[in-house]
C-alpha cells in the first residue's frame, strides 16, 4: 500500500533506525490481522515520530510553565520551586505512553476483531449452512455472506475471501488459506481449515457447513450458560464485598468514633474513596466479561 505524505517523511527520517533497532517484523502479523494496511517499518516510523513530537512539545510546554508560572507560585511558597523540577520528567512519561499506546494499537484492534468474529460466527454459520443447503456454490456463498453487515468482522473476512477469488484470480483453496493467515480468530481459522480439508478430500461441503453450524451453536449455548453462572457468582460476591461489608465497617467505625470521641474522617474515607473504588472495579469487571451480542 502506498505511503501517505506524512508517513513517507517519517520513513525517510527514521526508517533506517526502525529497521535496525526496533524489529518491525514482529509487528507484521498484528498489522495484518488488524487490517491495518501499512508496512511495519512505516508504521513504527510514524509511531516513533509521533512520540518524539510529544516529547519535544512537552519540553517546550514544561519550560514555559517552569519559567513563567512556577516563579510566581514559588514566591508564595518555596516548595513549588522544588516541585517544578519534577515537571521535566512529564515529557518522557507522556512520550512513553504515546509510544506504548501507538505500538499496541494493532494488537488491541486484532483482539477486538477476533472477539467480534467469535461472537457472531455461530449465527453467521447458520446463514452459510442455509446457503449451502440451497445449492449455492462456495464463491457465491462468501459473496453473499460478505454483504450481511450484521455479522460484523466475520462479514469483512468473507469479503476478503471473495475479493481474492473474484479480483485476484485465486482458487477457493488458496483464498481460504490466505484468509487463515489473515484472520485473528482461532475459531474462524479452524472453520476455514476444515473447509479446505473437506474440499481437497472431495467431501460434502454442504454437510460440513451444517455440522459446523450445529457445533458452534452448541458451544455458544455452553458459553452463555457459563456466563450466567459467573454472573450469579459475581452478584453474590458483590453483595458481600460491595454492600454488606462496607455497611458493617461503617457501623463499626461509627461505634469506635463514639467511644473514642474522634471525628468522622474514617467514615468519610470509606464513603467517598473505598465505596467508589469497589463499585468502579465491579463495573470494569462486568464490562470486560459481558459479551457484546
């Protein structure tokens, strides 16, 4: 894929450094599975240039704050003079964060695509099996499958398979093998590998699609049952840790405060710090566990 003007400039400036020091080949697989159509050398050069710009821009900003605002604050409190020196570590911190987030984006996107494919594959295979039962040939099945946007990333994978066949002139087996190499989903890879085995061995592809649809539907039901059981366990632990536990601690702290004659500081910490942290933790766990169906 042709480089954009900015990427071309970054590659000229940092391409040799990236190729010699940063091992761009280890990013190639994630870029391919994330459908980010960039050469790994150009991708890393862009991320390095972005991080460098954040670093330089951060130094200018920190210098401005240090020489203009900090002296005014230090005149009122000398502590700000010492604290101001710590500001010069901020550009390195934000440049590092920029680099880590930028270089990990392909892997995160590939995992997100794999999750979407795995969630929708059982329903998508029902559609594929229905098409096969009607006597539609595999090429037309993948063409029709690719137009069903309801199946999300799975439909995009089917679109690439059809593109390899119709535009690039690949045979069905080669197109499926290329899709296996490109897909981030192990389930989808397994499905395609089984299709290749069925085609090359002269088996009944229609029967294979139907069997896979039944199997993945069964696995999907098992996953949903396991998820419901997990949610029940999470609800029980939340009642204990997030409701009963804090109430018990609050009562005990109130009694201790009355006996010792102390203030309500501990109860305030529990109410305004510990409880929000507990609830935010449970919200985060539930969000990461709930399937997006």
